[in-house]
């Protein structure tokens, strides 16, 4: 009992620390800034953050969601992404097992965390991030293959093709960044699960858009970030997609 607790605690801490780094990547890369320098600082007063102000999740809580120097509110996206990444890292072994596939799971979560931050903040899915993760996922799939072996290639092609058709048909109904992201996700998911991810992301985005319009937060005809819904659809498909497909097939055949 003690060893699993230690390992999962380690994964939680690792996820929180990396989640903090992914915040930096997601915020700086779209702006063309270095992810190493300068040190993190308050955007309001330019106060450079000390070590105690950079503790994932807890610094936000201890500082009551505000800069320790100027008391300007800190965006809750930072601790939320740190916590979400930590939770996903922690539960991944429970969902995919202690196997080589865990490497793919953690890589996928890392990509999704960065995309969430950048698309929410800027409505941009950075090509530089995708160009790092595409070869990484392809290499992982060589050593941790899907079956059949060509499934990741089919996933990439299908992930790009469906949004491409929608972009042509709707004259901009989806962004090119969304298309590229789905292509990269196809390397991890394969063709069936990337198709499910697209369906789920469309469903999640539509529901959120309708609620947003009802609440007055989303304006008809105005763009809103779709990347977070692709991320959500991809993670649901990756961890539970096979069961969802089996359930759907069983219900369809029954009726």
C-alpha cells in the first residue's frame, strides 16, 4: 500500500511542476518569447517571482489569488492547469496500467495542457509546439505500437482530412490550428479514436457554445477557442474511447 501511494504522490507532484512549466510554454511560445528567460514576473508590476511564489497550486492559495507585491489578481488558469495536469498524471496509471503506454499517455497530457493554455489565452495553437510533439509521438508509436501498425499514420491523415473538408465547405468554420492539432493527436489515437475525438469535441463545443450564448458570454458569429474542446475530446477518447465505441456498437446492434 505504501509504495503505490509514494508513486502516485510523485506523479501528482511531477504533474503539478510540469503543469506550471506548461503554463509558461503556452503563454510565451505564441508570443515568440523564450521559455527560459526572463524569469517569471507579475504582468502588472513586473515583480520577479521568488521561489516561494512559484510553488505550483499552493502559491496561488497562500497569496489568495493575487500578486504578493502589487496585489493584482492572478488568473486562475495557472493553478487550474497545474492541478488538472497533476490529476491527469496521477490517474493515468489507473487507466492505462503500468505499461509502456503510460509514456504515450503522459506525452499526450503534456501536449493537451500546453494547447489548453495557449488557445484559451490567445486563440492560437502554436505550430512550434505541434512540431515538437508530432515526431515525439511518432517515435513513441514505433516502440509502443498501435495495432495495426499503420493506425497512427491513418490517424494523422484522418485527423487532418476531416477538418480540412470542413474548412473548405464552411469557408473558415474551423481554424487551421485545429486541423493541425487533430492531425498530431491522430498519431497517438489512431484513426478510430481520432474520429471519436472529433465527434466528441464538436459535441462538447456545441453544448458549451449554446450555454455560453444563453448566458451572454458567447456572441453568435464570433469565434471562440475550440482547442480546449478538442483536448477534452481527445483525452476522453484516449482513456475511454474503446469502451464508448463498444457500448455504441452493442446498443446499435441491439436496436
